[in-house]
């Protein structure tokens, strides 16, 4: 091991040699700087995207099981009624008897039936479209909704078949931009519903998996489920552009909650077996387990980080090749200096240490600058988001799923990536500096002194 004093002298000489060619040294470092920066930035963006996806899954509830109605193909046997007696149009999905069956299963502590349609709503001259949701008083707890003003639907509202509704924050702003909605009446189809509450604004969820579509809770209108069944009914007919279609669905979704996470997967299997029997093999339903989606999202995050980190690491290798190229040129330039040092008694290990120290200083300085740039990734990304949102996206594309995913993303620095990226940059300096250093050390001193 070399003495500490020799090491310090080698570091001083390395800085002195590199500062003699400031521009060349700076350009050589750029490969390492951007390599380290790209590793940290890509992992931060990947972590932010993963955290966003996991947050959306967690919003569904880690102890929840979601049972959905699935619309069968129009040309299937179910299109003519699916064996439920006389029918009118396409008849499919979950039944109220399914809800009664599932809520009686063991391990289940809560179940919320949901019926929904998309419909035009009206207040004076304003007629925005909204998702009308028939639900019970347990809906906010299951879906993590909070109230901004007023109250949510109560059991008494459902028992008395009251025409009351709760507005999402977005639809409330559209219908009542300058008025207090509480106590006003909103028309849905042929009935008017008194507004009793407004929910707190909530970030829209993106589509998760193949079974769940994206959902904007801010555009929802909630009414009592029994009121929905009586006023709107199970059968919905649509006439559009000369065509006529009709569907009959009793429930669109049943959200089931179990007591503990360990009961989620076994209970989901019991639900699947129960529905398979009651629906006589017809696959007009699906079961989504958020806990399972969360595990899949975590696996995807790990794969995503490995792929992004590997791609970014390639730029570090390119930077290392640049360092080796410059150091070989430096060795050629300093051939006479090497010969003089060898003639004055310098050993081969001293020459190796000198040139290897220069490459390590070069790579280490580049790595440090890259780490500092990487720490600024969240701020820089927010700046890019602001520019894109205000100058690139127009009003038609701002609400698209892809643009919302980009504008809602928040990169998260992976703190373990900082020492790893810096360590790799120094390692790259050592690996790609060994060959030039050995080439300098094994020069013939006589031939080196003759070099002009």
C-alpha cells in the first residue's frame, strides 16, 4: 500500500495536470456527468411513476375486493337475455341476489353495491354530462372520499326513497360556478334531486389493469341506491343517430371489504367460486384484487428501475471510453516527462499511481457534478411540466390520460442511487484508467527520453 504522503502528492499532481488543459478536462468529464445524472434522473422518474400507480391502487383499498359487471360481446348468447326469462335488450352483470350472497360470506366486514350510468344533468341552462352513481352510506369510507360541504347520503335517505344527491367537486363547479349548490335542485333525466353535499376534490385515477377503467370522482353525482332503482331503473335505453340500444343491469359493482390483508386472496377465490355457480358459467363479471395489483405494481417498479438504470449506465460506459481515449492521448503527449521521471528514479508503480489518480479525479469530479444535477431532477421536471402544460398542450389534450399522467407525475429521488451512481463513476475511472496508466508505466525509459 502506498504511503499517505505519496497519495496526497499524486492527487495534487493530478489536479495540476488536469487544470493545464481545462477545456479538454471539462469536455472529458461531460460523459461521466451526464451518465451519473441520467442514472439518478431516470430512477427518480421511474420511482415517481411507480409511486403514482401504487397510490392509485392503494386508493382502492388494500383490504378491498372489487367485483365488477362485464359487458359481454353483443353477438353472444347473453345479448338475448342470458337465460333470465323475458328480456329487453342486452342483459348482463351482477344481480342484487349476488350482493345478498356475497355480503353473507365469512371474513367480510362490509359490502357496498353500486349502480351507475352516464347521463346529462341540468341546472338552468347548464347541461354537463356526469357519472350518476347509486350507492349506500358506506360508499365514502370504501372509496376514501371526504366531504367539502354538507353531508353524504344517509340510510334514512335510502329508506324513504328521497330525491337527494351529493355532487363531486368538479361537477358542482360546472353547474354552480357562482352559487351555493346546497339546497338547489339538479335534474337527472325526468326527476329533480336536492343537493345535500359536495365532496372534496380528488385526483382522478388512471386505468388499472384490463378490468378497471379510469375514474374521475370529481365528475360524479351520488344518489341513494334504492332511489336510483325506482327513479331510473335497471333498464337504460339509448337512441342515437337512428339506432336504438338497450341494456339491463342490476348492479355495476360490489366493493367488498375484509378484516385483514391475509384474508383478501382466499376470500377473492371464494367469491369467484360463488359467482361461477350463480351465473351458470357466464363470464359477465370479474373480480379485481387491489392487494394483488399492488404486488404487481411493485414488481413492475423493480423491473422498470433495472431497465432504466441499465440504459442510463450505458452512458457511463461511453464516458469511461472517452476518459480512456483522452488519457492515452495524454500519455503520448507526456512521453518525455515519463522518461525523465523514470530516469530520476520513479518506479513503475509511481507512474501507474500518477495516471490512475488523474483518471479517478476526473471521473470522481464528474460523478460529483452529476449527483448534484441529479438532486435537481424534481425541480427541473416540474419546470418542464409547467412549460408543457402552459405552452405545448392545448385545451383538448390537457385532459387526455397520457397528458394527465405526465402532468401529475412527481419524480422521487432514490437516495440509494446517489452513492451507487457516484461509486460506479469512480469505478469506471479506475477500470478505464488502468490501461493508459500501465501503458505509461511500461514505456522504455531510453525511448521515452528520445521522444520529441
